[in-house]
C-alpha cells in the first residue's frame, strides 16, 4: 500500500484520467442524446444512474480483462471468401462491430426523425422507457470501454490505479453529461451535428473492428480511423456549422431590415 502513492503511479493516474476524458467523448455524446429520449423529469437521473452503473461495469470489465485477456483476443472463427472478403474474428472485434452497427443505425434513425416535417400524432416520437434507455447506455458504455481499458492496460498494470482513473473519469462524465445535454437543448442545431458525429463514431468503430479482425476487402486491409483524424473531422464539422449558423442569422437580420425599410418607404 505504501508503494501505491508514488510519483510514478500518480503521474500514471493523471495520464489515465486524461485518456478516459479523450476516449470518452463519443460515449458522453451518446449518453446525452440517448437521455433526451425519455421523459424530461427523468433525464438527469438516467444519465447519473447510467454512468454510475457503467463505471461499475468498467471496473468489473477491467478486472476480467486483466485475468482473461486472451479470451477476448483469441480467434473465434475465420472467413475467406475467394479473396473478396477475409478476416479473423475475435470476441473483441465482434463486440466493436456490433456496437458500430448499432450506433450507425441509431444515428440514421434519429436523423431521419429530425428530417420528418409532419408533426401529427403518428410522426411524433414517443418517449422511450427509462429502463430500456438505461440498458442501452450501459451496453454501449461496455462497447466504448474496450479501447480505453486496453489503452490503460498498456500504460499500467496496477489495478487500483486503473480503477481509480475509471471512477474519476465517471465522476467527470456525470458532471459533463448535464452540461452537454443542456447545451444541445438550448442549441438544437448542434443536435444535428451531434448525430452526424455519432454516425462518424459508428464508422470509426467499424473500422476499428475491421482492423482488430485483420479484415480485408478485395485484398485491401481495413485500417482504423485514428483519434486524431476523428477529432479533426469533428472540429471541421463544428466550425462549418458555427459559420453557417452565423451567416444564416445575418441573412435573416438583413432581410428583416430590408423589409422594414421597404414598408416605411411606402
């Protein structure tokens, strides 16, 4: 225990917390968007309970991975279809694949809902069950956990340090989730941006799953999307949206001014 609070462990803890924050952005965005699908009075409770359960699950998953990491990395089955499609699939890669597909489906479904112009009773989205949303948040957190846990295991072999980083990261996520959700509510235009970012997250997970599986299509190996590329694309999307929204507001203001001037001249 005396050797736990060393400079090296404290530095590693700081690095792991930072890692949790960087790798947890996509998870945080999903939680913020998913929580808006339940009744407004239950959204904050859903986020806190979902993240709390997810933190417990992450610590448990960390413990399991440290003990039986080979079970997640061993090849379950291989496919080689005439050189067109080939890969060696592990439990890890399958979990990442399924998570990516689900996120893409969710993002496309929500984008389609936002594009619907009809506001009758049939087109209005019904609130999702609190329990269902809670389950999905916990499940998707498990999917997002693999990268952060495996990255943490590459930096440290101390379970207590890694578990502490996960708990601290969870506390930060609880705090940030409320702010992100409130921001999206007040700036609905960024909710659309968030959905497209979520779609990009799904694509990133698919590419990661393909990389883990050594997947090849027509002889070309799938390479994962780097976090640097991911954040660069997000930055470009957000900047374009900010410029577009400001330009649109200026056009509207100019039009109103011109209309008012035209009326006064009459």
